[in-house]
């Protein structure tokens, strides 16, 4: 595993979409390679940030009522 | 190749024991057939034989709303099916669960068919088939894999050729299975008892990286089959309405404004409720609903936009932000200074194919496989779109942060 391969698979690694074998290889590389480790931290933070920023909003309070009214005439 | 071992099927009753022996025998036969396929021309012969078993006229009738397909699927069969979430157990793209990588070979009897149900095969019995994969839409052309219509040691196949003849999905139809195999007619299994009906394996649309669902149900002629209204409503509220927030968020990102998002969600719920009988309860309602929502959006989007987004996606060159900030802010602290609205605005500026992928993954936490199903694209495409979407978004946010003075940087 070199740095290029590691960075290439970084998102899949973060998304837990790799095979256990590849996941282990990446993890080992990240532990041994500070620059890749830094990039991992950066990307991880970015994804957490994204999720936190975008999930604050939910459906408007009356949307459920309107859906129920439409479906069941209430 | 999975084999039915001695302990494979619970031999509870005499018919069940016989069925298990039968299956074992057929596993051997299937092996032999596969070996024969190594010879040139064998594939054509085998598939031709399979095809002949299909009563084409009857299938054609399915176009007109008559039911199509196979076996009875009991509660135990459903329970056996792998949970939809995760999907790790599913075979890779291009590999039929019964075929392995060698497409074209006759289906082999594997673990999928251990759960043989005793009810007898009855000539002229009618079956309803309903879609197993809630993410496949009625108006999509479906490609079937092998379907096991009855346990006669033969697989009836709705192959691509046949499906292309049908031109349109036949899921909502039904078919009368009239042909009972004559004794000795390419039927290697010995039957003394009425034939058993094996449950079909989960189907898979290998070409499009999407799994087909499809449960087959015995068509009871009585109208009592559909659950009472209260029950339908209860299960809909329990499984569908709980995803209202997710649907609304995705709708908002897709449509770009609250009023359209409202309409989109309402339309989705209406369609979902109408199609609720086709959704296999307890599977992945969120993905099913999102598929409906996305279709509704695409239809509306196409209707409104005469000239849909013509962005050459390949020309968009995302640049990696990390190297830019590596020295100044490797921790990405500048992200924290960017407010919600700005992030959402940046997402909304992404081309729609990137936006939808990113929202499903990074906001709603769907797996690649789920996203592939919802968008109708291969998993590999999900990966590459996601990669570029994230890089593009980072670039936008980085530029914004530089502009706002959150970070010095060196804007491109």
C-alpha cells in the first residue's frame, strides 16, 4: 500500500465500504504514514461537519398532518 | 458451489424428506449439466430447452395485467432472505447468486432452494408475482434472471430475450402455469409426489447493478388477501411516515425550495401509499421511498426544464483542498466557521447528479449499494460521483472561507 493507493481509497475507507482485507491495509498504512494520517483526519472531519450541518432541518411541523389528510382525509 | 448437505433441510415430514432428497438429486444433476456446458453449443441448447418450458402465450397475456410467476413464498422463506440493509451478503454485480461468474449456465440448485415448501404444484394454479425489490419501478424495463417456477428440476427462465419481447414489465400481471412437465421430458428428478414449489432466489439485475426484489405469492382468488385498511394504514405510518424528515431534506436539496419540496414529499407519500402492497414490509422502506421521490423529482424536473442541465461532468475538475490547507489548517478548523446556510447553498450549487449522490451518502448515510439502487446506477459510478462531489464541495467551501477571511489560503 502506497500513499497514492491509500488516498484513492480514503473515502471508501471512511464510508466503511471496503473489504476487510483492504480496510486493514489502509489502516496499517495510516498508522505508519503521518501525512496520510493527517489527510484522513481532515476528510473525516469534513464528513462529520457536513452531516452535522445538513441534518438540523426536518420536515415542517404541519407536513405530516397534510400528508395524513391527503391520504386518509383527515 | 453450495450443496445441500445432510443437515440442510429439516426433514420434518415424509413429503419434506422426499423433497430434500429430490433437491439433493437435482443438485447433482445441475452439476452434470454445468459440466456439459463446457462444450461448444451447449449453452444455447440448454437455454433453449429452458425457454421452451415457458408458455409464451401465457406470458404475453401478462402484459394485459394477468399475473406472472412463480412459487409460493411462505413466511419462513421471507425470514430466510438476507436483510436488505447492508446488502453485503448479496453477490457482486454481474454474478448471479446461482451462477457465480459464469453467466449463461443453468441455475444450480444451491442453498437458496433448501426451503422447499410442501404445498403441491397444481396444474393451472394461478400465481401472483409481486416485485421483490421495492426500488424497481413499474415503468422501468426489468431484466429477469432465473426464476424457479416449480421444483421439477428445471429452471424456468425469463431471460433477457424474452423480457425484451415483452417490452414492458410484467410484474403486475399474473400468469397461469399450465405446463406440467411430462414424465421423462428433460426432467431428471423422479417425482412420485406432487411437485413442490421452490421459492425463487432473490433476483438481481446485474446489468444495472440493481437488485430486483420480488416475492411471489400464491394468488388466492378471494379478495380477502389485501390487508384491511386499518392495517395498511398502521403499517404505512409505522414504516413510511417515520421517514418524513429524510424525505423532506432530500426533496429540499433536490428541488431547491421548500414549496417544491413539500409537493414532492406529498406526491411521494401518495404514490407510496398506493403502491404499499408491493412494498415488502420490514425491508428497506427508506430506500424504497427515496426511489419514488427521486423518480417524481426527475419527472417533474424533465417536465419543467426544456433544456436540462447540460454540464459536461467529465470537464469538471475538482481540486483537492487538503494540500492547500495542509500547512495552515490541517485540522480543517475553518469548516467550523462556515454556517449551515452557506454549506447548504454550496451543496445546492453542485450539478444535480453530484448533489443527489452526496446528499444520500453524506447527509442521510445511505450505503453505496442503496444509493446505486435508488439512482439506478452501478456502485462504481456512485463511488466516482461521490468522490468528485465531495471534492467539488470542499473546493466551494474553501473558496468561501478564503473569501471570508477564515483562512488565508491561495484561491484557485
